[in-house]
C-alpha cells in the first residue's frame, strides 16, 4: 500500500490487462504494470508512476480505450 494512512477510493485496470491504477483520498494516483498471473503464478505489481491527480481527494480513475 503506497500510503498506509490513506484509503483507496478506486482501482482500474487497462483494457489490455497490463496496467493497474489506484487513487486515494489524498488525491494521489498510483500506476503499476502487471506481470505473471498465469496458471498458479501470482500477479506481480511493478510500481511505475505516482501522480498528484488532485489537491485533496480523488473518487475515480480510468484508462482510455487505448490504455493511456
């Protein structure tokens, strides 16, 4: 959990299933690339970006259809 004292408000995955984003109640958005997850192998989260999306609070995050 990137900020243990902040609650996650929304989580989204891109259409290709290669990225995941989460926004919290402090307005930060975190993006991870996803790997593994085939068969019994667990999915690995690889940190990519931290974005200050809003000054105080974020409710939703979403990827566009082209995964951007």
